[in-house]
C-alpha cells in the first residue's frame, strides 16, 4: 500500500525522478524520461503494479518498518535513511547520478551497528504496471525486457526469483557496504556499462555541492530556499531546459475524487515563474536554457501558443485513462496526457512576457528572436484579449472573462512597451499604450464589485478567486490602492480555511462548480504564499511572516511540498513535489527578507 504523499522523498537525475517512501520502497519511477511509462507504479495501485523495497527484513504478515531518520545529505538530492532494529542500525543511501549514459537508480546499504538482516524485493512492471517483463540472467546480470525497454539489475548480493519478484536476503555489519543498481537501456541495444556506485555517489555529491554554490540568497530562510531550488532543478529536463510541473500523475487534489491530472509536462505558466525565481537567486544558465526551450517550442506558430508542451516541446499531449490502475487511495481515474493542452488561457501570454522581460532586465544575453516572439504575442493579444477563456485554473466548465486573464494580458502589453522604450525592440508604441489603457479600464469597470470593494473572479460574477492576489505583485495597481486592500481582505474572509490557508476559488462539493468538476479540493499552497506576499506589500509584515512560517511547517521532513493542503485530513494532496508550490515559497522568502520581516 502506498504511503501518504508527504511520506515520499524525491531523487532524480534531471531527466526523470523516483519517489522513495519512508519504509524504503520506491513506488514511482518512469524511465527514461519524466513522461515515460512507469516501471514502478505502486503509488497509483498496489504492489502488483511495481515497486522496489530495500530495508530491514520483516515478517511476511507485518508492515515494512519505517526509517527512524531520513534526510538529504547536505544540500543535495542524495537521500539517507536509517533504521534502528533490535539487532542494530542500518543506513540506505538512495540517489540517481546526473546522467552520463544509461539512467541509473543506485541504492547503497551500509551497516552502522550490530548485524542487521536485510531484504531487497524488486518487482518491475512496465507500461504503468500492466506488463510483466521477461526477467532472465545475461552474463551474470539480471535483466528485465518487455517491448522497447530493458532494465538491468546489478548487485554483489545473491539474488533469487519468487512470485515474479527478484529478491536478495543478506546481513550487514558495521563497515559493510552493499550496492544495488538498476539501469535502463533500449532493449535492442547492448547492455549498459556496469555501474560504479561509489564513484557515482561522489560525482553526484560534487554536482549538487557545485550547483548550490551559485545561489545568491543568504537570508534567514536559506534552508527552505535552497531545498526548493534543488527541487526545481530536479524538475528540469536537462537535455532541453523544459521544466515539468511535477514528476507524477494523478495524485489527487481530493482523496477518493476525480481531480487527478498528469503534471509531467511543461506548463508555460509554471516554467515562467520558475525562471523568475531562478534568475533572482543566481541561476542564469537554467534561465537561458528555458528561454531557448520556449523559442523552440513555439517556433513557427506563436499565434497558437499552447499553455503546455512536452518536455522536448511536443504539442500533442492527448489525455487517456489507465483503467487497470485503481488510483492513489482509490482516487480514479488515473490519467496520462493532459487534455487542457489546447485550452485558451490568455494569462499565459502575460507570464511568458514577464519572464522574458525579467531575463532582459537581469542582463541575460539578448536574443533577437525572443524579442520578436514577444512582439508577435502582443499582436495576437490585440485581437483576442476581449475573448473569454478557461483561465489560470484550467476550468473544464464554460469559458469566462476571468479577471486574472485580463490583468495578465495587461502585463504582457506593459512589459512589451517597456522593451520598446528601452530601445531593444520596435513596435507601435502609442497604439500599444492605448491598448494597455483600454485593458486596464475594462478590468476596473467590469471586474470590480464596488459594493463589496473587491475584484471578482470574472466579469459579472460575485465569486472571488485567489489569482486576484497577483494584481499588486504584477504592478497592475499599487499595493496601497483601496481596491487592492479590499480584495485582499475579501479573500481572507471568503477563501480562507480555518487555519488561515487560501483556497483557489469556491468549489461546490458534489455538484459541478465553475471548474466543471464535482468534489472539493484543499488549500492551494501557491495562493497561500501569494497572500503572505500581499500582506507584506500592504504593510502587514508580521502577519505575512506568521503565515509564511505556518506554510513552511506544512513541508514534509525533507522540505517538500505537494500542490495543496487538505485542512480536513491535515495532509498534503495533489501531485508531488510541485514546482508551483516551491516557486512562490522562494519568492515570499525573498520579499520577507528584503522587508526585514522574519523572526529570530
């Protein structure tokens, strides 16, 4: 049975990632890419759908023991878990070395005290748990083959097969180190090179130490910021610079419900705000790589900008349901692909333009095509900004005139005007200044409820939406504008959970609300960070700090956040770990540090 979402640790090689539970079970791994089929899909089903458990031996009818302690080794993505048993203490080190050849997941068992009986149980199931591979020996190595895939299992421990599972039973004493490695290779190619676990461990540690040294943030929240930056780096697909929203699919926003989506793709919105955080903390190489990914992804068709693409820029992300998987805690359906890819979300134009503007302002080397793309996006908005859309939350109900979408259209025009005024682009400056004013007036007239002194989710609606918190952050109105303060206070009243976290918008329980879906969802963590930002901007810095530190307390023991927090169940929900949660964590830490609003 899968653990709680917050029970998992992330390890990865910047091309794919694995989730490791507290009991030493790898329940999720897609090879060779984030969006490939899973070879361990127990996270979304049962052990029959694939897992790899490595930990102290236990009785067959007992639950696997959970590690007494676990942590990342320093500022790295190397996971160390320790078990205290009646016979002694043992440590398991899990990591995926940055790829130089075949992708590998390496697990090193180390005896600490006493003599501890251990067991490795490896059950590989390809195609998200549906296909049982042919497992056999090849020149002393164990290999599993099915269709185009082969996974090679290497260890010095003695192994045996039972019930379509590969086992190793062994004992470790102090100083013993026994390594286990799986490596992926296309099945038609020669076997991958034999792994060198100890050399790979050192190389992985060196990589992360060198990467973290580039961080320019040295404030009071450094631990949380650095862990979030490492997580964002882990979600970056190194060959192209694309950034996945999360490494998982179908972890539910509503336990037992249908709000289950595939996040293993590059949302322009998520990637753009990730770029912003990376730039502000010293990571220019990643920002440059993302900009190049963007230009390739939209090349030749910028007028038909998609809200998301595959990690190499793929456009077709057709959605399907995997009916043989029961879903995480029976939250069905399990989906792969994402049907929202072709939605109209006008706010994306603003996020992309804002990211390009920030790259330009921070001195990232000029790219003429980036400026040309920006101009083309504004020409599209000139003709389409007045249309209804699906909005930032990708509603599957009717299109609406979402206020946030209009605000971000204004942002796109405003930042492009600044580009032209800087002399780095040419365009119809006066015409676009008029366009900027037209959008601003339209929002203030049609998206603002004078009686309640708040902006609303969409034109003509009485509902609120947490995306309205971005109005002052984007410079649409100053923080001290009474309409901004009124909106912040209205969202606090109407969209706060009892513990002070923020919902995205009202949901309707069993009926279908604005998003066209039944069921509820938890507090959206990004929105809660936005609230902390806004409170700091309007001078309520002590309140902002307290909310921020409450949010930090929701992280799991390794500093990781999913998409949402369920206030009723008091647990994390949604895909994990989530870039859209870790980015605003960084942003809020930077803002509070600049304001001096921190404790201790």
